C-alpha cells in the first residue's frame, strides 16, 4: 500500500483526523487522537508516513553508514580464514585448531547477537550499533598483539561479541526507516557492502598484506598481525559516522517517545540527517500515547504462538545457508593450498570467486524489489545445491575452480541477502531486533560447528565429501522456506497484525 500524497500532505491529513479545526502550524500535537491505544497506534501512523516519504538523500546516507559497518564486519570476520594458512605455517596449528578459532569467534557472535537483540529492543537500534563497534575494536587490537594461540583465541572471542549483532541491528534499523516499496531492496542491499564487497576486498586485502607487502610488514611472522591491526582504523571512523544516525521512528513511537519520532520523520521527509532546530511536523497526533503505559518488551514472545513458527522456519534456513557459507570461507584457502596452490594464489583465487558474492547480493537487491521472498529462497537453495555438487566433483583446473566457485558464491549471497530482507519483516516492532537476532544466531551456531565437522571431513574424506554435505544442507533449506509467511509488498504493520501483546495489535 503506497500513498500518492506528499509527506506534508499526509501530515496535514493526520492533523485533520485528530482535530476538527484546520491543520495547525508545525509543532506539538494540539489534541489527543480519538483512536484507542498507545504506542502501537503511533507505530501504525509512522508506517503510513514512511510509505509517503520517497527514498531520498537522508535514506542514502543512513544506508551508507550502516553499509560501512557491515563491510568492516565482514572484513574482520573473514580475516581469520585469510590468515589461516599463515597461522598454520608460523604456529604449526592443525586444520581443526584453525577451525576452532572460528568456532570461538562465532560462538562469541551468538552471545553478541543475543545481547545486541535485547539492547536493540530495550535501548534502541542506534545504541546497539555503537555498542557492537566499540567491542569489536578492542578485540581486533588484542588479535593483532596476541603472543600465542590462547591470547589470539581470547581476542577472537571479544571480536565475536562485537561482530555478533552488527548486521542484525543494521537489518532491523533499515527495515524500519524506509517505505514498504523499497524496504526489502534496501535491507538486502546491506549484503552488497557486507558479503559482496566485503568478501571480495577482504581476501584481496589479505593477499596484498601477506604477499607483495609481506616483507614490509615484517614477513610471515608479523604480516598477519598487521592484517588484524589495520582493520581497526576504518571501524573507528564508523564510530564517528554513527553520531549522525537517527533512532528509528517506529522504535521511538513504540516506546511512547512521540516528539522524538515526529522529529526523525520530519528530518527524513526533508532529506536531512542533521537536526537544524527547525519546526517539527506533527505527523503523530497522539499526546495521550506519551502518558499511556508503553507495551512491555517480552523477548520470549519470539518463541511462542505465531512467532514461533516464523522463528523456527527462518532458523533452519539461516542454519543451513550460513553454516555452508562460513565453512567455505574458512576452508577454501586451505583447500586450495592442499591442492598445490601457493598461499598468495589461493587468496587471490578466493578473492576472484567472491566476485560471485557481489553479483549475488546485487541480484538479491533486485529480487527483493520484484519477487516473493519464498520463491527466491526455494529456487536459490536448489541452485546452490547443484553448484556445490558441481564444485566438489568438477573443480579440478584453475578455470573451473574460479568459475564454479564464483557461481556457488553467487547463489550463497543471493540467499543470505534475501534472508536479510525477510527476517526483520516477520516480527512486530516491540521484538523486531531480538527476533531478527535470533534468526541470525542460528547461522552463527551453524558457523561455529559445521566448519569443525567439515574440517575433519576434509582431512579424512576429501573435498568432494565436504561439498556433498553442503549440497544436502541446501536441500533442507529449500523445504524449510515453505513454512514462513510471504511478506513481499506488505507493510510491517499488516504482516504483524495477527501478533498481539497485552491484547494490543501492532
């Protein structure tokens, strides 16, 4: 449902609905909204106002800032796989020990996601994003300075806590800031910067630091430290950028913070992020909502009733595709080295293969705008299954390694980006951050354990067995996609109208 009115016209209409007199000058609402309810009704008004605001400069700047955070998140997440061969050589660690470091990281990401999801629904989406980046910077420094395996594992744990909720919080924020028409495409585009550019640049960056610039950075014994250390600097810049991120008006309205919600809506409608102190348009004419009891955030709601089915379906989907993706990202450089390629060449090959990730994320952005979520997930899972089998059985020459690897990564990112768009749509505002985090957690659980099993499988049964396992996982994913509701083209409030808390629909 898309309004043809301008934001100012819609604001005037909201005022007329709440006061018989002609619309007032911009400022606080002059009278109570005759409709019942509190924050939930305000959230519905926010949804209608956002549908009337075109995608503008303010939205683009918000997207850019969230994309930068997601980009560096993936750079750091992939850094362990990129330096894996160097660590095995310098510290003489085994493939399962390398996989265990990834397990520590992703296990901590599970904790980070749970904490960030709870913070996002209690303290706000913007607070959650800033929290993640501060913790991540601390962990990255510890990794760069680690004197041994144990300290490196501690550093990866701290990094994981920081990385945990970054993308889930970004997904939640973007889903609540744009109109229904563009919501899926904007959220899916988050993975263009994360899994798309992030996957490509991370391995290219590693190839340069560990290869041509390796001697400059202290040779094989120290260049991997610079790989970790240099990733702290751009993340610090993002901390500065985050000062300009607004809180989402849906969250503010759900907490009864009506004046703040009107302020953010006014800035979005004007295409500006900076608060210039100008007049605020009273889009939400409901002062009574501020005095009314705000709905209690019950995080356990995502595991009950209607939401349980949605959580379970997306959890299985997330487990399968992210488990497969992390396994390939962690083990691919090692697989190529064991097939006779040098460390530098294996990293370069991995970078080229991840060009498929970039195109897959871009394709998901296009599909989120035009195609049903379930159709994309089902079809993409079947295609990913076939691509995994093709790589396992046929990737014997450099050309086939690159082509089939890129094809597999294309479908992986098509699927992951579509999940990005789908997950936050399935939960009401009051538990959206936590519900989205719980879906993402399942991917981390899979990423923590699947690489260990796959590493053992690689050592004992070879590459083909690993990719057969991945193919089976995508078959399971295709089946699970049939159990979640379709959300394409529907407003968040319409999708979640059947979910209730304390007897109030949202």
